[in-house]
């Protein structure tokens, strides 16, 4: 077990070093068995955080995202958090003014993360395979840049199905309605 943990830590360190040394605009920490964003990364990356536009933390074991993460990587355009255990986002996510795409699929959201509705640049929201039952229809309808909202495999209520063209200018992806069982 300790050997696997050591390998995971080494993999994270390698990926962070690659990003810093090559001054790339992305950080890929997908599949690293992270239960939290490593605090040491903030210090290791302080010289390049403004240039980071894409981060993938997909398929880890994250239960939350901190406000420090959001404020540190304030220039993000794409954030992939698919396949974690998230159930909410910090309010500071509203400060990600350049965020265009966020993938929150395969998490544990029961409620639509409403702070996302205030991010003007947001074009794509993927919330497939969560536990969302209610959707802020009115707020979503005012999102001028939104092009795609994926709510497949969520137990959304019937009000979300009212979000159809010409009401909204984006693609809404929902699972087919379950047929009503005959009595």
C-alpha cells in the first residue's frame, strides 16, 4: 500500500514539474488517487499559475475543492473534475471569469451548482451522472455564452424539460423520460 502511495506521489510531482519546467498552460493530475488538491503544489507552481488555462483532476477521490484552488488558478478556461466525489463547489468559483468549460460528470451533486450560472464566459457544463433533481431554469436561460448543458443520467424534474428551444440558445442533453408505468 505504501509503495502504491509513493508511486502516486511521485507521479503527481513529475506532472507538476513537467508543467513548471515546460511552462505549459495545462496541468493534468487525472487518475492520481488524490483525496485533496496537494497544498505543496501551490508553492511549486507559484511562478506559473497565471499561465495555467486547463486543469484535469478527473478520476480521483476529491470530496471538495477549496477556495484557495479557485483563487490560485484564476485564469482557468477548462476544468475537468469528472469522476470524483464532489457534491458542491466553493462560492469563489464565480471568480473564474475566463472559465469556458467545466466537467463535473460522475460526481455526487444533488443540486445544480448555482455559482456556475454567474460565470459569463461559460460555454459548456457537463453534469452527467450526478443526482440532480432541480435545475435553476430561469438563471440558465440568462447565460448568454452557454452552448451545451449535459444533464443526462440525473433524476431531473419535469421543469428542466421545459428548457427547450426557443427558450434557451444552448443544447440541453437529458436522458429520455421514463415511461409512466400502467396501473
